[in-house]
């Protein structure tokens, strides 16, 4: 189903699964939104305050946004963005300041928590402007996410205005995290696998995988 409601529902479901499997269910449910990144070229962000509230102030939620322009990119890039913002959310609710310089520079506290949650750093030194922002999901984390059954087909459409720059992960510009686009950096490779008997589609970051369809008991084939 290619509509925003389906995408929003699946983002909430993905948050619940990631929260349970990587954060021991400790994170409060945020208001998950799909908004335009605008001029920030941001793939996502998490607000530093509970900006969503009811009239009495009894219900209070942080906002976790996945940018509309990048909604239908490779699934692991979307999950990378969500997990990145979930690290920020964990630090927020636990009183850990993980950013400085207006929320752009990711300090060692962010690095430490990212590595606890299944990220690694391709570079062994922080970026001069964004610090330890450029974390990446490990292969083990990606495989674990793939087996959670998140429905990639829910993210078929995205907001299109101008051609998108090539993407990079985990460069924050807003709040405690805004997963920003960095021109000139290639996104990771993605491989598509399908069940020969049904409509199941799985994507992986590895060129060779051994995945069995749980419904048909058939090995998935590359396509």
C-alpha cells in the first residue's frame, strides 16, 4: 500500500521492534512524523524537548522525524537514521548531554552509546564539525534488523521537489540529532531477495545471504 498512513504505521511498528531489541524497551514512544527536511537536507531528527502535548499537558512526547524526501531509500538507511535518533532519545531521557555547538557536534558520550546499540565508526577520529556523528550499523545489527520483519514495501513513495543529493548517515544539524545529507558520499549497496512462491521481498547489505521464507520454506533468490 503506497500511502502516508501505511508508512507512518510501519515507522511506529519499526520503532517498537527496535526499542525492544536494541534498547530493552526503555525508550518512551515519541510522536513519529514524516516532514520535509527543507534546506537542512536532513534525513531525520529528534527534538530536545517534548514538543507534542495535550491541552492539559498530561501527555508529552518527543518528536522523532524521518524526512519525507528520503522515505523510500534503501531500508537500512532509514533504519540507520531511526536508530541514530533513538540513541539521542535514550540520552535525552537519561540526562546525558551528547551534543554541543547548537546540537551539531556529537561528543564521546554519543559515540559510546552508539557503539552499545549496534553501530561502529569507519573513521577513528571525530569529524571537525560534526564530531562522532558518522556512525554506521554493523553487519550483525543489519542482519538482526532484517529478521525483525519490517515491511520495506510500506515505504514506496517520497516527497520529490528537486533531485536528491547522494546520502550519508548521521550528521546532525537540528535538535539532538538531524541525520543530514552530505554531498559526494555514496550510500551503501543493497541487494534484493525474493521468495519464488510468494511476494516476500528482503533487502540485505551483503552480496551473499542464506534466507528462508518462513511461509513457504523456500530459499530466497537474488533479483
